[in-house]
C-alpha cells in the first residue's frame, strides 16, 4: 500500500472518530440533570407588567373573584400558580395548593393559562378555589412574559420581584424541600430592616 492510500484511509477515520466522541458525549448527558430544574432569567427581576381579567362567572360568597395584575404583587410575599383545566398534573397538585392556603402567611394567586373560562370555572367549582385572585391569561401572552414553559409552574414573588420558580407539578416533597424554603426566605427578607 502506498503512502497516499494510508493517509486517505486515516483521514477517513477522523470523521468517524469525531462522530463516536459526540455520540458518547450526548448519550452521557441524556440522563443528566432534572428537567424540572429549568433556570429562569427572571429570578430577582421585577414581575412583568400585566393586567388580566378574572375568570368569567367565578365567584366566592356571591362576589366575583377578581383578576390579577402586577400591582397586586407589589408589596408582600405571594405564591403565583400557573394552571389550566386541561392539565392533568394541575389537577393532581390542586389539593396540595388548597392545603398550602391553611398557612395564613401565604397568599396564593392563580394564572389560568390558555384556558376557556367555562372550563376553568368547571375545574375550580369541582375541585375548589384556593386562589385569592385569578388572572385569565386566555391567549398565553402574560405566561410568555413570565417565562412559562408549560403548566403547572409556581412562582414565589416578594415585593414585586420573582424570588423563585418551580417548573412542574408540586408534590409534598417539593413543597417541603423547595417551595416552603423559598417562601420562608422571602418572608425573612421582607421582615429584615
């Protein structure tokens, strides 16, 4: 075999070696990390400006449940839960949200994402309404401004700034290890002089 033939044979192996190296790298990263830990560029930033109407027909004690705006989140610590009636994990986490409101320090607000009012109304009337106010984000525009990837998502807001974001459904474990520590930290920061 001549020298040029060996060189061509060797050069033909270089792309194969690069491909195999990349395949090994991608395969090793495939199972790495937790998909619910999606970083948010909005942590520490002000809540986006928004004003949403309430869910049409939703009442509490005969009074319409109000909509939601950034002004409602300006002073204090709040939990904002993004949900939809068509979201199965939202239905699963709903009783946990109801339990969460038993803590008088927590003010829970809802962002009803890309949902029809009649469907949201059926969902909330059937499972109960744990939210103080709910903004109906019918076209999803406000969700985009908040950096919502999908539902459910939960935010902790302290004095008009996003303090934490949890992607995916809440579980008892996530509430105790992620949500409550974020709430406690926000409450402590608010109480500090």
